[in-house]
C-alpha cells in the first residue's frame, strides 16, 4: 500500500511540541470547543502588544528629550563668559 507524502510545516511542528493533543485535533479537522476563551486571549495579547508599543515610543521620546537637554545645557555652559 502506497503512503501519501505530506509536507510538514514549521507551524505544525510548533503545534505538536506545544501540545500533542491539540496537534492531533488539528490533524483530524476538529474545531476547538473553547473558541470564546481563545478569542479573549487573542484580544488580551493584542492590547498588550499595543501597550508595549506605546511604552516603547514614550521611552524613545524620553531619551531624545534627555539628550536634547544635555546638549542645550552643554551649549549654555560653553557660551557663558568665564
């Protein structure tokens, strides 16, 4: 009996490593029963990603303002008559 060759994708390996039972359900084309919880988890992760991105932008702006303050202070000190 000839076996059908099937390509195994990296995402499938990742799914198997994470949870062999979930991988098997996926191979059987069985839908998960916790769709509501999965959607809530995706929403949480999207909000977290947005918050992290915003925090990184604020941190970058803080570094730019701190560097500008150092440059302005140095310019003012250098320009003082001594």
